C-alpha cells in the first residue's frame, strides 16, 4: 500500500487514504520526535503530533505509545543480551585457540550474529584487531554507539501514519487507523485462527454462502472476545481456545445384556481439569455431560 505508484494512483483518482508507514520513516522526522512541544494526548498512554508533508498535500501523524515503548525496550534488551553473549563466546574461543585464525570465517560469524538480532545490531561496532600475544593473532572487540542509544530513547514506541486528509484532528486520524487495523485483523483471523481459506467459487450463491460462513465464524470469535473482557480475562480468544481445545467428546459403547450383538453408544464430554473448570466458570459456561441422546441402537 505504501509504494510510490499506489499512493500516486490514490491521489490521482481523488481517493482518501490513511496508512501506516515502514519503520524507517520515523527517522525522517527525528527532529520532531525529539521535540517536546506540540504533542497531544489522544488517549491514555498514547500521544500524537501532526506534521505537514513537504508538498503540503499530505499529513503525517507521529504517534507514541507507552505500551509499545515498553514492548520495544524489552525486545531491544533481549537482542542486546543475545548479541553480547555470542560475541563474548566468540572472543573466548579466540583467546583459547592454539593456532592462527583466518579473518574470513570469523567475520562471517559476526555477520550472522548481527543478522539474527538485527533490531539491535546497529548499536554495536564490532572489529577484529591484531593481537600478537594470542595464538589466534586476533582479538574481538566491540563498542556501543551512544548515538544509537540516544535515538532508541526517543523512537521506542513511536510510529508514523500517512494520509492525504488534511482537516481531521490527531484523535480522529488515530481512532480511524485503529479501526482499520481491527478490520485487517478480522481478515487474518479468518485465514489463521478460523482456518477459513479463500476459495475461488464459480457461482454467486456459493460466494454468498462462503461469506455467510465467514461472517458467522467471526461473530462467534468476537462474542468469545466480549465474554473474556467482561470476565476480566483479556481480549484474546486464541488463549481461551488453546486452553480448552483439550476438552473432547468420547463415545462410550455398552454391549446389550441380552446376549445379542447390539451395542448402546453414548457420546459424553470429558471432564475439564481444574484450570479449564476455572476458566469456564469465569466465562459463565457450563459443559453438558452428553452432547445428545443416541438416536438408535447400533448393530
């Protein structure tokens, strides 16, 4: 959606858009992000600032989220810990080596370490320096770029929205974007959690039937989400389904006592464990002991 061709087409055809931008866009607004003025609190834990685009036809909304900042800080700390641990391990191997080492394989190892932890790789300047006191003739050193830490302090939790709507307030733009993300999440839920993959139907009535099934499934998903919220269990139905998926139905087959080959088949529901029972109680749900009485005797 954010390609230059797509945006040019939207502009040329008179359409309005409100989209998220790639993470690198935030660097173009580094001065505005670092400034403390003009930020508005649009909801608890979320601040925003309006900035006009260079050509005056677009508006960029800088956003800062306290919750997102904590998540990104934790992620950066996790990657930093991994990088330093693996660089330290590589350095110790160099110190214990009994012969001279080739720079090429070592440099590729360093590259892989940084690549696997790319979100914090820019924080480090890693070099291999010659050290004749070691059998390997090489010593690994690294330094922390203070400029990276300074930028992370300002940019963690920040993101940029882009729009050609010029007469909305920051709160209206942000609220609308949140609604768009919820609509996009609904499509992802259809394909992932509900496993309702798109099908290339050839008849209109089949298309309508597929849409109806998707709609009903999504309504049930959102109903479970509302139950969770009222019960104080968060708002992620996936966690409830993961916990309850182990509750199964079981067929109990009882042979007839008259010596014939007839059997009585009863479908029962397994008893939930303590955690599952607590969850069901919080949700106000009661499991039936039987799904339905047997329609007939099975021969």
